[in-house]
C-alpha cells in the first residue's frame, strides 16, 4: 500500500502569517483584536516551511495539503505579486525534493480584501474572477500539481460567515447563506471544467466537512426525521450539486451530533447535545467510528475515491491524539477492507496554528510551536502516527 497518501494538512492564513491584504486580517484588526486575537506571524511557516517539511519527512509523511493564499498572490485587484508566486514554487519544489505529494487548496476561508469588498462569493458577478485566478495560479504552478482542492468546507464557510455571523463578512441571513452555497457550487463547477480542459490529468475536488448525525432519542420520529434532514442539508446537498465535477471526494471529519427536536430548535441552530465522553480542548466530541460511517456513506452514494483531507483534535496536552489516531485508522481501514476506495489520510494539522476566531489556544499540531521563538518540537502522538504509517503502508 505504498501508494496510499499519509500526511498532514495546513492552511495559509493559519500558519504563514502576515496575510495583510486579506479580509481576515482586516476582520482581526476590527473585531477580534477586542479579544486580543491576532494572527500576526501565525506559526511563521512562510519562513520556516523547509524545517517543517523536513520534520514531516522524518515522521514518515508522503503527502502534504496546504493552501495558496490568494491575498498574497493578488494583494490588489489586477496586481500580481510574482515574489509570492516564486515563494509557493519554492514550497512545491521542497516537497518534490522530499517525495511528498502536494494537495493544493485554492480557497481556504480567507479572501483578498478587495474581492470581499466587491461582495465575495455572494455576488454571482464575481465568480469569474475566482475562476480566472484559479486558471492563472494553476498555470503558474502546473509542473508541480496533481491534486487540487477548489474550496475548503463550503458549507462551514457559508454557515459561519452568512448565517452565524461569526466570520467575515458577519452576515446573519438564511437566504444569504443559501445563496452563497449555490454560488460556491457554481464556481466549483466552472473552475473544474476550466482546469480540466487545460490539464486533464489534474485530480480535482473540494474538501467537504461531513458530520455524523444520530437521533438523541432512538424512538422519536421527530428526532429521526431531523437526522434525515441534516444528513441531506449538511452532508449531501452540496455534493449532489457538483457530483459530476469531482475526481475524488475530500472528506474533513471532526463532528458527532446527537439530534434532538425541540420547540426552540430554530433559535439553537445546530446546537445539539453531545453524548460521547471524550472532548477536545475546543469541547468537540471525539468519535473515531464516525470516519467509518462517513466513508461508507460517501462511497455508497457517489462511488468516488475518498481522501481524508482533514481529521484531528485540539489537544494541548497530547492526551487524546494518540488514541484518536489509532482508533480512526482502525475504522478507516475497516471501511477500506470492506470495499470503500480510500486513497489517503491527512491529519489536521502538521503544526500548531491560528484557529480562526479562537486564536492560538487550540493546539491541533502533530508538531508543537513555541510562539515566543517559533521553535518546533515533535509531540509523542506524532511518533505514534509515524509507526502507524509504517504498519498500514506494509499491508
């Protein structure tokens, strides 16, 4: 199984730092700074990527997922920063030298400020701008590219930015949430066709956050009906729209939801009780079996290869990560043995990172970052993952 992809993931804004021309940098300055949350230099991966990749290689990784920061490539509309392009070429060259396969994400939540000010993905007239950018950057980097993720977690992005109002542009309207989702589906389809026409060998997908939904009360018809609704609305509606424009499915798996119908449901959208006993530093449930349930479900519905593009825990004391990785891989390879076409597993994340509106308190990294001096140190769980990579690669 030497061709199976094992590795870790990051995103540009969360690890590179100094994303000064993005909507997130502006949002941090205007809003998050009140809570003393600023990304700053983040994990300084922009300068220390070579060190990070050496550690990844040392840990047995053969794949790395990361994002290209559009706001650094095009800080002002129509003005290309070729130094930034050359930087990403150096990043990709470093991965190539180490025989680490890159999976490149084009949009991972952060946007150029100028694009956001034009309405972002809410304005369908802007969709061609992203398609043109995708065409340009993939042409510039074409010699290195095999896997491309157009959009990271479109439902999460739309939900947090246009329904919950926690992320920029902080809207709270259901109709806007649905409109952005439709536009993101359209822009993926357009981007897929343009990129495939230019390079048919590219393997293109999205990274889709799917969640396990189960009824809190097994015998409740309303709870069971609600499960069906959320499975469709959250897990499958977007994929159904783009299913003909996917070469594989990128799955991000983190969440287990026990669904309980209450009269106040509309006021507590998605805020359901969690019944499992292990929780991360962000109070998220640890439910490794979910990756088995999610991959089986995706395979049954779409019959497309699956790559786990994210899966991890916020665990500063490194107490949960080891068991989570062990159990998750057991369940994942059980699904694979049962016929699910699974091509890879990428842990979130390679290094500690800036966790959006939560700042630096959530530590997801296989590698710990000391933010005083940016020193890296390998966590014990990362060594366990290394051994598991050897184990599963030899089967």
